C-alpha cells in the first residue's frame, strides 16, 4: 500500500492573515475555495460545516499546508498548544536564511519563543508563534557541517 502526505490542516482565525504570513515566508498559493454542503459535513464530521480554505505549497511542491477559517460552526478558541502537549505539535519549514525568515515573521508580529538554537552545528532553528498562535519551526541547514 502506498501512502503520501497530502497536507497539514491548521484552523486559523483569519485566512487572509495566515496566507500573508506563509506566502511572505515563501510558500505559494496553490488554490483557494469556500467549502460547504453534505460532502464537507461528511468528510470533516461537522454538521453545517462551512469554511474558507487555501492550499499553500513549498516552492518545490513537496510540502503543503492548508489553513482553514471556519465560518460555521465557528472555530473554538483555545490556549495555544505548548510544545509538550499531546496532539498536533507544530509545522516545520527548512529555510535558506533563518535571519531573513525571522525578519519576515517579525513584520507579522511573530517572534521566537526563546531565541535561536544551534543543533550540533547542523541546524540553526527556532520555534515561533505564527497566525492564530500556530507553533512554527524554522530551521536552516548550516553549510560545512
């Protein structure tokens, strides 16, 4: 049996804000839609499901994120997930220039949780809070390692 990761879906407060954040980091909009009706209710398991969605791809097309803004039923506000809580942990991206990516994130009001770490001289990486409190990991491979 073959299997391929399709995308990571993330519920957000504001679809446009999420699209702006992720496209400024370098993802590309592959598609957008508003979904509702019986098929959407069945697929997601929510009566009256009505949502705005986008599919955002990495430039190489290998990774996709699907931010979802629920119109009905309304999204349920929760405290942002902490790194050690059960459930969906974070979405991670490799970037060519971590400092440049952090400048982009800062323009969206998103900053590292604690700073930038160096993992054994192989990666520089950090976690930050993206739109709607999403945990986002950004990592840069260090050349010469």
